[in-house]
């Protein structure tokens, strides 16, 4: 194994810090979890929008207004849920034991997740549920088939009824009919009755057969709806899960990075490095002076043969800016005040 490869592996396996090790994973999980929020917003939108559409018209562009309102409401709801989950994870990791605040926070988060789960699941159901469409299609097919059967009979019945009506209008002044007329009336009535009976029997037979066929098809389609409902339950659970993982790990990363930095800041060798670098900064300088360039510091380190690397110098400059010792390139405190800032790190 080459020495360069050895040091590379040593950096990865032994001394690579928490922040650099898990930063990529944190970014992937955090931004991937937004995908879950987008789908939950979409599903919830279909549910609430379906409810608002049932409101009687009150003003112009009511549908557009409610559509925008629902979209903004659900977006705010999901963002608040993310914030609450992250704060809960941070609070639990900081407390390291159950407290009243973490318990109340957990209740709030459970309520937010339950509400989001309910809205998105019902919205997904409304989105794919075609029960009404299936029922309507079945009834239309059934009605169309039965009409096609009854139509020829109805035409014949209309003809006989027309002939019967003509005979009925030829009664005498007393409303009585002669023998020939009564015979025709009986004939037409019998023919009409026979046609009606034949039509009704055929309709009944076809209707029964059709109900079995269409009913089986309808049951198949409805069973698919149930399967889709189950699939959406699991999908909604998965969406909530990736949000929890993404946001939760982001909170864990914040605490982990903080604890790592706290450890590094309180590490004795690091404090000694800061003392030495303060000597270089305040060498022939005072408050209000311009700090030396990093290359000058590195040159002094090399000349004095001190074991301080460039990364430690960069970290020291960040420390000075964060604590107010340096502002941009100007020294803002005296050396004694700067030493006190370093000494604060000795207090755990």
C-alpha cells in the first residue's frame, strides 16, 4: 500500500470528523424529504378542494380563490410540521431524557403527522376513487341494452294502440260499440297485452343476465379500488417516514456538529495553538491594527518550526471573527481581552 493511500484511508476511517462524514447524507435525506411533503400537499389538496367545491357560489372566481388558499394552507402546514419535528429531535438530544416539554412536543408532532396522514390519505382516495363512475357506467350500459330490446316492441304497441284509439273514437252517441268494433277492440287489446308480456319477459331475462355480467365487472373494478387504497396507505406512511428521517437526521446532524465543535474547542492542544497564534497576531500590533495575512502567519510558523498546519490557522481566523477579536481585517480587542476569549474555552 502506498503511503499516500494509507493517510487517505486513515483520514476516512480514523480521524474524519462527524460533520464532513455525514454532511452529504444529511443533504440527500433532507432535500429528498421535501419530495414527501410535495406529494402530501398534492394529495391533501384533492381532499380539501373537493370539500370547498361543494360550497355554494358566494363570489366571482371562488374556485380559484379557494384553490390558492388550500395550496398555501397545506404548504404552511407541511413546513410547520418539518420545523416542529426538527425542534423535537434537537430538544430530545439536548435533554437526553424524557421531560414535560419533550412529551408535549411529541404530542404536537404526532397530531401534525396524524392530520397530514388523514388529509393525504383521503385526498389520494378521492383522486383514484371511481366508484361513482363505475356505477354510472354500469347503469348506462344496462339502460341502453334494455332500451334496445324494448324499442321494437314499443313501436308495435304504438301501432296497435293507435288502431285501438281509432276504434274507440267510433262509438255511437250512447258510448256503445257494435259487435265488429268490440271484436276489434278485444283483438287490439290482446295483441298489445301479448307484446307487453313478451317485452317484459325478455327484458327480465336479459336484465338478469346483464346484472350478473356487469355486477362481476363492477366488483372487479371496486376490488381494484380497495387494493389501491391499501397501496396508498403504505405510500402515505412511507412519505411521512422519509420526512421524519430527513428532518430528524438534520436535527441530529446539528447537535452532532455542535458537540464535535465543542469538543474541538475544548481540546487542550487546540487551545495551545490559539495562544501561539495570538502571539503572532499581536506581535508589534495592538487594537485597531490590521491583522497579518495568512501567508505571513504560515511563514512565521515555518521559521519557528512550530507544529501548526494551515487548517488550524483557518480555524483560528474563524474563531477570532466569531468571538469578535477580529472584524474583517481589523483587530477589535486588546491582547488581554483576546486571551480571555480563549480562556473561556477552558470552562466546560
